[in-house]
């Protein structure tokens, strides 16, 4: 009897321990999903034997990747991609949500971020700027609210640095013109405008024909803090870009540029996010060096955004060998030039890595690039603008499906570690098919 009672008590204690310790319980848990047994639990989610979380299988690519692959010319790459059409599809850090899923969803909104995560983006971007009361929010620019929100059609138009006041006006509406409460009251929209419009509603139009306003019924603006929480809930990692701001306002709100850069990192520390899950980025070299020197755990993955652009006025040239070597000596490990700076086309119409890409890689940098699905490629590279200026005659890229040819060279020859995309599903499909993590 005494042994029986002891056994019963032991059983109760084991059950109680299991209830209090998800990890202990999960060691005996054999729940099943998507053809894979769960193997362990880390307090946030179940993992299978390959180390992928259940979140990684909650991926919905939709029809676009299949449409693009089907439209490719016959050849080894198409054959390889066609073999992957039945999946499985999973989340991958190679696929980075550029402002979320901005091809069709209003950028930097909850809806855009959720769409990016569903499409398998392993990392989602928040461009970081600020309100007048010092709150960090997700916007591509300190002063883009007049084209990315409905502000000019609200009473807050009067608070804009330059309000909209009729046809031909050039409004300038900044997050730093508003308090956080006022910022939250706005509705995100597709980034576009019609300067010649006679009404505010008309001014807020102008969405390009290859994008859509179908998903603008909701456009929930996000703070950096909210985007961090959402990413954690969705099982994705973080790449915040500290945006440049009006120096006077930056100094008034944060005390200095360094104070601004520090506050962004503090948001991740306060949320308990591990530095390995964060890729802080900036076009401002001083921001990147600040993180490397003052927040080395986060600075280890700090990304220097390279704004090389021969098409701008004046042109922004590539970094020189000396400049790259200096960055390397200062501790920069990751550089992110735009796609066209990394590719070239031969006289025979073959896409190859550019000399610049070879130089960067030769110095030992990791490379991230931007941005896929950010141009209308339906008529080929010749008419697609900045992101395809490496092929000005359209000799290699003649149609939208040819974008996979460029992606394949970036992945297999340039050996980038990730790529921003306005429609992450397109990249996720490729990465899954090629076994990229």
C-alpha cells in the first residue's frame, strides 16, 4: 500500500511538473503537423527535428511565384524551380520583407508586415523615424506622410511642415510634425500622389498600374515597439533601418544623432530580443560605426547600406577599394548595395556578377541587396528603371519571369546572404527550392 501511494504521489508530481514546464512536457509530446513530428519546445514554439519552428511551415506563397516560374523560358533553372512547386514551403532569412509586402499592401503597416510573414519572409524591415514627442515609428522617411497616409485629407494637414493647399501644391508632411497620438490616427495607403489633382482625394491617388489599391481598406500605422512585438508573435526576425532626419529636430528630440541611434537599439533590448535576431542598418556610416563601437552585440550584424547610384544627379559612385578596406578595418561585416550595383550583362546577354560585387566579396564582406519586386518588369529591363539599369537594353531580362535569372546569379554567384523584396513570396519560393536558410 505504501508503495502504491508513493507511486501515485510521484505520478501527480510528474504531471504537475509537466504542466509548469513546457519544455519537460514537450520532450514527450508527439503532436503532428505538416508531415513532421514536433521534437522540442523553447517556450515560444515547437520545433521539428530539422530545427525549424512550426511558424516556419505556416507559409502561404499565393499564385505569383508559380505564375513567374511558369512564364520562364525552358532551361535548367526553370526545370529546377518547377520541381519545387509542391513545396514544402518554409520561412527563410534569405527572404526579407521590404517595408513588409509593399508591392500590394501599404508599406510599414501591420497588414503589410503580416502579409510578408505569411509569405515566408524570415526578416521584416521597419524603417525607423520619429514623432515630435520622441516616439520611434515605422516610416520610410521622416517626411513622407503626404504620399503614404491620408493626412492631407484630415485636420492634421494643417500641422504639416508644408500643408496641401490645392492643385499644384507640394505638401511636406513629417512624422516629426505630429505627436504619437496624432500619428496613430492616420491611415496608411500605397505610396503615391497626383500633384495636379483638384481635391485631396485626387491628390492621394496616383497608384502605379502594376501595383494595386485593393488592400488599402485598412492601413494600420506601427510604432517600432509594436513592430517588434508583431515580429516576435509571427516568428520573424528584425531589420530596422535608422532613417536620416532633420538634424535640428533630431538634436532637439534625442540630444544628438548618437542618441537617436542608441534609442533604436534600446527598443530591442527593452523587448528582450536577442541581438542575433536583429540586423540594424543605416546609410549613415556613423550610425553603423556607433553600433559597432557602443553596442557590439548588435553591431556584429550592423548593415552598411550602400547608396551607389549612377543614375542620380549627381551620380553616387561605388565605394573605392580604399573605402571598403577602411570599413573592414572599422569592423563592418555586412554591406548592402542595390541590385544593379552587383550585376552586369555580357555582350551575349548573360547576367554575371559585377566587378564591384567581386571586389566586395573578395574583401570578405557578407552582402545583402535591395530590392526585388520593386519595378515593373513586364516589358523587360529596358523599361524597368533603376533596379535594372545593369541591363539597359533588356538583352538579358525581357519579361517579368526573367527576374529569377537575376536572383539566381545573386544567390549562386554573388552569394548574397539575403535580399529585400516588396513581395517576399517570390524570393521565398526560390530560397526554399535551392535549400537556402
